[in-house]
């Protein structure tokens, strides 16, 4: 369509020129004493247009001729710039391929050629980020080659102040790489210093948080590591299962760091509700509280939400829950005893519940019921420790009622487990 319109316009111009030139009877007279020259107006117009075109062409040719040295200089600088960028690409490719010596040489050549361009007053618009990137590549190669002096030298040069958004982004990247090198060398203090120089926004990025998490774990600071892991979980840096596992492990480390019940209560108070509802964490917290001679009733209160979801637990979690509740049976109250009996009646084939209810009855001196439940539990328990404890309890019950033969058999079964 556009071509058709152009053709129509061209034909219109041609018709207009033909109408004007065909019926134009005008003349131009030039008086040059003693001569008189009569020229057609059409010829004068054609000579004028031709003269303008000729003069314009001559001027363009002279301009091109005078600009030849400048164009040659620009072409040489462009070739140097292309060589610099090519060497930079080669350095990155060699670094990724594990050819650290070649990568270092290419990056150093980039620095040399960039310096030559600066000396020739050829300032690249992105010379500062390019120079910083070349220094970073040299430092990265030196780190891989265990040349720490060269690494530190080029690292400081890469951290030189730069203007603009590109310079800020480059500085943040250099700081993160320096922190990564420190973590690789198992130096979390240095990694923390590098990460501390990051702006607030960059410090909350996923990569920075991952390095902070590793640094805190190396420094054995579970509280800070737990807070960082929570931020990473919110940023979806891990899968849900991995995030839960990491948070649970750090929370357990935090609880293990408590040396008395007061410290444990403060640590427990820093946990979020979703973390307190984790079965492994709640059970571990209860066991830890009882090990520190804390309030057994409070420990059972921590395990109450887990007990209400007893059927959803795995076999290993059920065993740990039973062990945690068994540790506080000396101070068991009637409400918890009723919970044990109700759970055992609702799940009559669950050996762990039979064991727990039997041990609770034994503590309350309900000998007959305790013997019945423990006998059933001893036949179905799969955990070796609980199985052994069940036979020991049966042996003690037999001794209390004077049945030496049954007690000996029970002690034998307990010893062989």
C-alpha cells in the first residue's frame, strides 16, 4: 500500500512538472555588455538545480576528505574496544571452564588495553564498571589459584568508588563475592564484615541472606541464624520441606544452647507459633526442659498440641513423644491420665499407647491394669528401648507380688533385647 501511494505521488509530481515546463514561455535575459544572452526559464532552473547538486557533492567530498584522519582514529579505537570486550568474554569463558591462569591473563590484558585507551584520551562510557569487572575476574582467578595477595590487591581496586547505578551494582557484586571467598575459607567474621558493607536493600537479597545464614551457623549463633532462615523461607529460597527442616534444626540448636530452665524458656518464647507446633521441636523442647529440671507440667503443656495430633505422627515421632511423656510421669495429673486411657481405648492396637498407659498406671499403683497393658505392649513394641523398659517394668511388678519365676523370665527378656 505504501509503495502504491509513493508511485501515485511520483506520477503527480511528474505531471505537475510537465504541465509547468511544457507551457512555460518565460525567458531569462542576461546582459553582459556588449552582449545579450537570452535563456529559457526551464534551462535556468535546470542549471540552478544542477549547480546546487554539484556544489553540495563537492562540499561533501571535501568534508569526507578532511575527516579521514578522524575516522581512521575512530576506527582504530573501535577495534581496540572490540578487542577489550572480546578479551573480557574470553576471561569469563575461561573462568567458567576452570582455566584460571588463562582467565587471569585475559583479564589483565583487558586492564592493560583499557589503560591504553584512557591514555589516548579515548574514554569509554562504561570504563569504570568494565575496569571493576576485569579486576574482579583477576581476583576470582587468583582466589582459585590460592594467590591471596593478588586477590586482595585486585579486590581493593574493584571496590574503588564508582558513579551511577552500574557502579553501585558492581560494588554490591564485588562485596558478595568477597563474602563468598571468606566463607569458603571458613572465616565467618570476615564474611560478616563484607556483608555489613552492603546497602540495606542488597543485604536482604536471597544471595546475601544465604551467606549470612552460613556465617551465623559457622559462628554458632543459632538465634541470628534462625531469624535469617525465616527470612529465606519467606522469600521462598528453599522448598517448603527444606525450609521446615532448616528452621527446625536451627531452633533445636537454639534450645540446646540453653544452660538452665530460665534460658530455655526465653529461647522457647522467641519461637513462632508455627515452629512450636512442629512435633520434633516441641518434643525436643519438652525433653530439654525436663533434663534441666524444669516444670514437667509446662513440658506437657508444650506437647499437648502434638498429643492431640498423635495419629498423624510417624513411628519415630510417636516413640519420642512417649519417652518425653514418660519422663514426667512422677508428676502426672488425672487429666493427663484420662488422656492416656482415652487414646489407648481409641487405638487398642497401638503398642506405644499401651506402654504409656501401662507405665502411668504403674506410677499410680494400679498394678493389675499396669501389668495387663504392659504385657500387651511388650508383645507389639518395635522400639528396642521401650521394649526393654516394658519387660523391666513387668519384672518389677512380678517381684512386688512375689513371683520370682515370672520376674526372672521378664528380666531375661529385658536383658536379651
